[in-house]
C-alpha cells in the first residue's frame, strides 16, 4: 500500500518545498509576487531558479522546459538540458533566473490568426509563478504564458490570468460595499469533470478514422448500446481499474487532486473528477489530465479517446466546468449566508451571473465551439446550443417574489419578508439537479455543461470571468454612487430580474418544446460553429474584452480566424479520411463478398436448376443497389471537396464545409453503415462498433 499523502505532490515544486528550500526573504518576495502580482527582481529569480534546479536534479530531471498553451488547444514544450560547458572540458549543471522567467521559442509555426506573419518567428514565454513547476519524464516543467514579439497573447493562459484579475477587482468593489474590509482578494475556482472513452489499442490501430480524426466516420449500430443503462456507475472492469489506479498515482504525484472515478453512460465511457482549485491551476491540471489519460492508457495497451463524439448512436463526452468565487478569507460567494446582509450579498452576486449569461449568450456558445462539439450539442445527450440557467424551484420562487414585491413563504411555511437585505434561510441543497441545463446553479457553484471533452477549459472560463466582471462593475458603479444603499440595491435587484429572467429555465432542455419557447423568449440558438463565430466580432463583445484588458481587438480577430480555420481543417481531414477508407477498405470488402456470393450462386445453379438461390440472389441484388449509391455519393463528396479551392474567406469556407461537405459525408456514411450490416464479418476489414465498445 502506497503512502498517498507522501506521494501527493512529490514531483511538484510547491509552497511546502519553496518554504523549505528558499531563504526566508526570497520566499516572502516570491509569495508577494504570487498573491499580489508584484514584479519579481532578477536576484530573487536567480535564487528561486537555483533552488528549483537542485530540487529537480534530486528528482531525476536532466532538462527543463517552458510549458505553455498555444492556440492549438494542446500544450507545447521545448526541452533544454541543465548542462553548461566549463573551461576544463567538463560540464556543470546550471539554471539561471533569466532562464526561469523568460524563454524564446520559435513562434512561427504556431497559429496566430494574423497577429504576426510567418517570417516573424520570435516569441516569448514568461514564467507563471501562480502555477507550480513540476518534474515529469526527467524534465522540469515550468508553466508559462506565451506572447509574440509585439506583446500580443498567442496562448490561452494569458487571457485567463487577465480575466481572473478583472473579476477579482470588481468582486472586491462589491464586497467593500457590504463592509468586508478584511477581504484582500477574490479568486475564481474551478473543478473540471473529464469524460473519455477507453478502447483496445489493437482495435484502434485497425481504424484510420480513429487514428487521424479521433472519431469513427463509419459504424453500424451494434445490437447493444447504452439502452439498458447498465454501464453507468457499474462495476469497473479489472483492466480499466488497473489503468485508473496508475492514472491516479501519476496525477497525485503532480499535485492534481483526482478525486472521483466511475463508468459513464455509454459502453467504454468513463469519467474523472478533481477537487476544486484556482482556475489557472485547474486549467493547467486539466491539460495534464488529458495528456496522462493518453500516455497511461498506452502502457495498458489501451487507447483513450477524448473526442466529443467518437461513436454515433451512443453518448459523446463532455467536460463539466464547475465554477465559483472565493474570497481569500475562505468564503464562497455563492453560498447563501446566515445573516440578512450575507444573503443580500449572495443575491447580488447571483444577479451578476444571471445578467452576464443573458447578455452574453453568444460568447458562452463561442467559448465551446468546435467541429467535434457541434456533433454532440443538442443531440439528446448534452445541452442544446441554446444557453439558459437552471436555478431550481425555490430560488426561482424567491426571485419572483422580489420582482413582484410580495412576501415569500418558504418551504417550512415561515413567512419572511423579501426586502433589500433579507433572503430566506434555506437549506444548502435547495435544488434538484438538472442534468439537461447548460448552466446550472448547484447550491454553491455554477456548472457549465456545454464544454466538449477535448476542449481547453481556459476559453469558457475567460468568458465567464469577464462577463461576470462586467456585471459586477456595472453594479458597483450604481451602488458606489448611491445615497440610499438599501433602496438602490432593492431597485437594482428587481430590475435585473425583470430584464433577464428569460434566461432562467428549470425544465427539460432536451425537449422540442423548449426550442420553441426559447425562440419566443428571444434566446439565441447558434447550432453550429459557423453560426456562432460572427457574434465574436460584434461591437459589444469587442468593447467588453477591451474594457477589462482581457483581449484586444486584434487578439479577438486572431482567435476568430483560428477557430474558423480549425473547424474547416478538421472537417477536411475527416472527409479525406472517409474517402481513403471507402476506397481502400469498404469497396474491396464489398467486391470480395460479392464475388464469393456470385461464385456460390453459380455453383448452386450448376448443380441443379431446382435448387433455391433466393438468399444469394437477394443479397447480391441489395448489395449491388447499395454499391451504386456508394459510387454516386463517393463522387459527390469528392466534387464537394474539390470545389473548396476557390474559397478564401474563413467564414464562407466554414459554412461551405458545414452545408456541403458534412452533409455529403453523412450521406455517404448511411450507405456504408448499411453495407456493413450485409457484408460478412470475415470480409469487413475494420473493427465494428461492438468490437470497439466491448473490447476492454
């Protein structure tokens, strides 16, 4: 039995290690930098670097790397050894403060969306001291931000840190109004639940669609999918349990607080959930989780699929982003309080989220937009593309009573007045869970459930932080100028409820009736990435990000271009893979099977004209008919791909891929899936869904 407390964080240069290894003055200076953003002097950086190097060498590290998150959505790293030559011809192990705080990776091949040209190669990585360094695979990993020579953010970490500062500043303004003078900072905290599939690696290697695209482009429905719901929370199979055990130990070494593991709804689908932590660290940790899911799976001759929709006909994978606000004194600002003043404060922060989500539905949808996630959203397994908030019956009733100026009778029949600063005392779990809601209040946090499983959680948290910061800023402007705080607070809350209650929906988000109701309410239904992306460039959104310095207009435009380009590239790769599989796998399988059927038919007829050949004749006829369809639809897809050459504008291209290429891919798939049900298994060269989903 391993000593879990000793194992946890053993490969992390965390606060405990720093306090033990750094001189007291250096440690205090570094802590000030972490807590307040104060600039770190080079002398201090040199001492930190030396201590970090010595610790890393003891852990077996030979190299160091600035670990960053470019706009590819995955992490990047360039490794340098600690060795330096000396005059004797030998080497010494060195690592300076300059090497710690700044790196210069070649930025030319990372997506920039026009922020720089291809020949402008210089980029900078800057140490993020708020996220601990760690040792993995014999290298010291230093979490960093990544920017261009001109200072534009080329990564996902920089806007996230900016957004955290923005919401922290605005939240402090509100807290001061309620007399919270002891609070010095407010942080956002996140717990990101990660869903994934595990399949046998040998099966994976036999399917080029999984290798190139991360999802199956063909596959007939197996006799059993998730109909019996027996996989959900079921007993974990030994091979999967062994993988999960190794995964947890690797994560614990790196300080990732992996807490929960279980089987998900679909066969071969599972979930891992960590504890909450600061949003910046949670984002780094989620990247580590996705990386280690794949590397640890490989050790067990498994392959981990993090694509949002690897298999048609069964649930895809999402990522639930549980978001909340905490003070440095340990108070959760979405936790109802014990006093009227605390409850009024809770109510105002709740109003900020309601207002923010309603006004910026488009940005929330954009923050989770991708070709993969478009396949999952709104398909009866995930929230629709319509953004709404679930509050639960009790909170909704309370807001109704405030709007109408009435008394609220709580569930215990105690009559309480709902005024400026009096909110009824109600149980912590005052709501049921609504697993169909895209943005649900779950007692002391909000669960944003629209994220795709492969997505970096940085993008949605940048949006949530910024839009809530904007609402809090507007509230603070009103209340700081107030001469009658009680009256103006009351009016403010009531006005927010009246203007933004349309975003609150406690029912079934999967039903068709909600789509019609949402349209009546004027809510957006941005079904695909090309539908959503033009909203990114709206004047209100550009002003929002500029107001808080989270993203400049140029940085917004760059991300707009990159997201659309990635969408088109993803579908293009899938279309080419589909063509290859049809030509190299499907057509040869069909021809071989048809030939053997025809040979059998001829032999039977040669034996006797009275022998019935209905089985062979009907099979040949049906396969021949589908083969004609296959040929036609294959040609249609090829023509649609060729027609792309004349399109240069990213939005126009993305729309073309959605309207023509995706549609022709789906049409071709329908024929192939029908053929799979008719062709003998011996002839069909790619593993079927049943093999993939039940192979582990």
